[in-house]
């Protein structure tokens, strides 16, 4: 009797362990099936209004070139710039003097003024020839004021131009490696004027999403208010989110730093296909799917050629030899293929199906447009 009770108790324990194992297996499978939300830092999703770069531009002269400067007969503005510069330096040329310069090139100087740049900081600049100079290699940029869109001078540029290329010419033959008419100067400009910033004006900062999206804006507001309290942040529209900030500049900087490191799960991007009609490039994101459709593709090629034929007259006939062209036109139509694509296909299935019918990138542009017109392409089609 005791042995029977022991066996029964053992069976119950084994049954309980089996149920527990089955429950753990179900929970494990459920955990694997549930994909965690993809979170990104707020600084990767949005920028702060007013914290931006400003473009600077200037016109200057590069001197010291080894005979590779502007051909002054074709670029009169180079001579005018040299004459104007010499007059400012107290050198007056005789009336009617004609300059033939080969070591000078007129250039445009560009730079980006970062946010909160202060006088005395240095900037990297790009020097680009605007005339017909063959090379800027070995040249020196003379002092050039850099202006902003408002016409004010924000920097001064000067220095030796570094060109990442080389060229050689001899006897009418030339060889060029890389581009010789554009160079850079690291730290070649000095900031002379700071740009006024309105960051934190009225104790508010505006976050601007890189991509306008109502769902993402709502999630950003929710994350900020969960951390700092209700009413701290609210969305103005699908792109701009206004956040209340501390009045002290030191506290505001710390607040913005913490704000940018917050993790936010953005909404899924809409299905989109980007097509470049000039290069034939096609880029699709992973949300692109298809409805059930049949795609047919065939190639039609036309070739035109001309074979010369020589008409030789008989001896003593007094005629002359005549060369005529015998044009030939051929049309070749390759056999077309019809491919059935099932509805709900993933991006991988779309690519596999289009490759199976032998579509080239240029053919793909027409195929995708036709699929969009037929309502089979579940994506926004954008042509750039």
C-alpha cells in the first residue's frame, strides 16, 4: 500500500514538472516572437532650433603658382583684382599698363561657421578656382574677408593651399590625378564676429524633428513629460516640439544635454521608393510590399550599320571607281518573361522577382512606375 502511494506521488511530481516546463517553453517562445521597440537618442531624431551652421563666402586671389594660374586675356576680372589690390597697398600702375599674369588665380573661398563660434576660433576653408587656372598646387591665398548672407564679415582667410592631386604635361600629352583646381586650408580662417543666438529665449527651446511625423512627435512629448512632469513639453505640429527650459544658462546647458540623450522609439517610416532618373539608381526601404501582380519584361534593340561597297569599272571603259554605302537595319526582339508576384511580398521578394525577369536599373524605373499606376506597389514613389 505504501509503495502504491509513493508511485502515485511520483507521477504527480513528474506531471507538475512537465506542466512547468511547458509553461516556461511557451513564455520563452513568446519572448522571442516579441520584438523590442527600436529606440534612438533624441539628438539623432531632432535638432534644436537656432543651433545651426552658417555659410560664409569670399572672393580672393591665390598667388605663387608655377605658371598654372589664370590666362588673364580670358579672365579680365583677375587683372582687375590685382590692380585693385595693388592700389590699396599704395602701388599705382602707369596708365595703359597691360598685365600678363600666369602665377595668379581668382578663387572663391567657402566655409561653414559653426554654432556658438567665438572670435579667434579657426575654421577650415575650401578654395575653388573660378577662372581657367590649371592648378592651385603650391599657391598661397591672400587675405580674404568671408561674409555671411547679411553682408557682414564674419571671418578672415589666408594661408597655403593644399591640393590633393598631381598633374604633368609634356609635348601635348598630359596626365592628371584627382582635381587640381580645388584645395583646402585647415584652420585657414579666423572668426572675427560671433552670431547672436536666441537659444532659451523666453525660457523655451524648440526641438525640430529631422522627419515630420505626428506619431514620433507625440512619443517625444510623452517621454519628456514622463521624466520632467506634465506640461513641460508639447507639440506645435508634426515637426516642432516646444520644451520649457531652466532660466539659468548653466542649468539650461545641462538640461539640453540630458534631453538629447533620452531614448525615444520613433514610428515606422512609410514605405517609399526613391528613383534617380539620371543615374538609374533605385532605393527602397524595408516597408515596401506588393499586391499580387504579373510583370512582363522584354528587350527590343535596333541596330543600324553601313557597309561600304566599291564599284570598279571595266578596263578601258573610261569610268571611275565609286564607293557606295549599303545601309543595314536590324531589329531584335528578345523573348519576354512574365513573372507572378504574390501579394504581401517582402522587399527581398520584390528584388528577387525583378532580378528574375532580367530588369536593368533603367528598366526598373519604368516597371515601378507601371506597378504604381496599376496599384500593385504599396509605397510612395519619389523621382529625384
